[in-house]
């Protein structure tokens, strides 16, 4: 069977956010080719190669519409594109190697010199430069900088590419989590999202209470916070995440992925949502239980096969189908269901 990847796996392995991957899909640049039993989009090997082409063309300075036109052109020479990107990348690596040598020399100095201070001033100037390329290069060269230098740059940055690199640079700082938590209540929702993304990269459990407190924020902030809590992986966040199941304002796939990351630890809280008066919450809870890949979820899913809503029963049946041979007896119970019997036969 051909290997496939869920959006969360592609995001985790490539460093691209789910939002970026979905944006590519909305533009028609990259549409996942497969679907799972639970109707989740799956990327195959050809999709990953296309994603590599997109990122290579983007690095050459093409806009997303231009990339779409290039990929749609049957005469496009992929090899030539890659060679051009390789030459650009080798030039950048040479520049970064020179910068790394300078930073290594500074790191070997026991005490900060006045030259270090001047370098810090220069970095601050570069991070506030009107040209985003200059800011991007400054962000790439900033592992030796401090949170006090980088956080103001991130707060004031509006270019998404530079933001991503600044978030990465801040994620290397030992005190960045405390600084990000302090800014989670900022009046600007864009900044709250940035801080949640930073905390997702830091994966510091001490940030969980502050993140949970933002789960009543506006939907786009909540979606970012949900991802962060899933990445951090502290079980303390599970009940609050489970309470969001069925909220149609939120990214259902992102919430499912976040809860799935907790494995069997999420079963009690998610199972409790099967008793919700809202069918949408029960349906999504059943989907999540299938993703947890634990046979401990079989009793709850079996009970859900008796739900009065067909969508909930179908979600429970498909979830049981994800749990392997040990769920066979439960799946057989659905053979007598007039709406689900055909699906049950296919699963068996």
C-alpha cells in the first residue's frame, strides 16, 4: 500500500503550518490526493514532490499565482528550476557560513565586548529595515541574539516570511516562553496568534494554563492555541480541548489532530462528549476516538452505534474501522442498521 501522510504529519515534518498547506489547497496549488476512511485528506508521494516544487519556486521569489502558472505549464523544466534554486541556496549558505564563523568567535569570548554591543545595534537596525529581505537575513542570523532583541522585532513585523523566521529564532531562547505568555493577552489578535505559534514551537508545559485561558478567544486565535496545546502535549489541556468538540466556528481537523496527539490519555474526556446534547459534538467525539488508535475506545464507540443520529452512528462505525481486528465484533452490530449495514460490510 502506498505511503500517505496526514496534514498534521506534513506540517510537523516540513515546518509549514497547517494554515499554509490549506491556503495552498484553496489556491489549487496543492490538493491532497487521497482520503482516509474518516474522510481526512491524505498526501501521497506525488503531492510531496509537488510541495517541494512549490517551495523551491517560492524561494526563487515567485508569487503564489506565478507558481500556479509555472506548475500548470507542461513545458516547465523542473530540473532547471531546481538547479537555479540550488545555486541561490549555495550562495546563501556561503553567506551564513561566514556569519556562523563570526558568531562562533563571539561565543568564544568570555565577556561581551563593545564590538558585541555594536553588532547587537546593527542587528536591531536590520530587523527594523524597510526591506523584508534585509529583515529576513537579520532574523536568520539571530541565534546569538536575545529575546529582548527579537520579541519587539516580531511584534512589529508584518511580513509572514520574516515572522516565521523570527518565531524560529525566538524558539531557541530559554526565556522566550515566559515572554510569549505575557503577550498572549495582547489586544491585537494577530499578535496573540503569533505568541501561540511561538509557544507551540517551544513546547513548554508551563504555558498550558495561559493557553487554555485563551480557548474562549476569537476562532482564529483558538485554532492556533489548539494546535499549540496539541504540540505541547500536556494532559492537563485535554478536558478543555474536548469541551470544544462540535464548535462549528473552529477548524475541526485541527482540533481532531490536537486531541489525537494525546493518544489514550484523551479517551475519558472525549468519551464524555458522546453524552453531549449536541449531535455535532457527539459526531466529532466519535471521529476523535477513532484517531486515538486505542482499543480502550471500543466500548464507547460501540455504545455510540445506538445513537439516534445517523451521522453520529456513521462516525462511530468508521472510527471502529480504524481500530483494527479487535473492533470486528462491534462492527458486526451495525450490519442490522438499515443506513449503515452496507458500510459495515465493507469494513468487515
